[in-house]
C-alpha cells in the first residue's frame, strides 16, 4: 500500500502568481515574393499566423522577423503588426507610422528586422496576427530577397505564444 501526501496542488493554468505558456503557434515563410505597393499604403506580406486563446485573460507574445527591401535608392521599408484589422504596437508620429522601419543602401537586403510585442486580445476566438509592409514610393516591396535579383534567399517567421494570466 502506498500513500500520496500533497500540501499544495496547482493546475496547469495560471494561478495569479505563476504564468504558463499554454500554446505556441509558429509560421515560417521562405518563398521570395514581390508585392506591388502604392507609396504609403500597407499590403499583406504573407507573414501571418492564427491562434485561438484558451483563456480570455491570456496575453499573446507575438514575435516576428522579416526579410524585405524597398525599390527606391535608399531601400526604405516600413512594417506594421496587425491583429485582425487593428494596427498594434505602432509609432506615435511620423510620415510613415509603423512597428519597425529599415533603410538599406541601394535596395540591398542588409538586415532582417525583428520585433516582439506582448498583446492582450481579451478573447477566446480565433485571432489572426499578420505583418504588413509599405515603401515610400509606388513600386515593389521584395520579401525574403533583395530587389536587384533573387541571389539572397531569406526566411521570415511569426511566432505566437499564449501566456495564461
């Protein structure tokens, strides 16, 4: 005969003191693409993921990394994080307001920006997060490649982590 003695037993969800990662969703895009952009108008980049939170009090830790270049001589790119149709984690002012922006000389792919944001969607419904991009001119936004050619192939990723509160 065995005896099990327990002073304190906690469930697998948050108890007010401890926080737990409930689920993780991650999507990686490694295909190269060109997106036609009207200067300053945001377009979907194809970097998207959907999560259905188990608890309405959960927070979602969103992180993304994206490879992209603009077509103008400076290669300016501006990316924004969107939940559903709502922009989140945006700058407060500027000609082009977004989540992150880069400037690459001669439209070369010289960096792959990344960003992390802790969001509070307050829902248990399926929630889609995506990255949209724009450039200052009417031209193309290159994703996972440089503008000049497709010699450099990169990968972009978005990861969603539900953290029970």
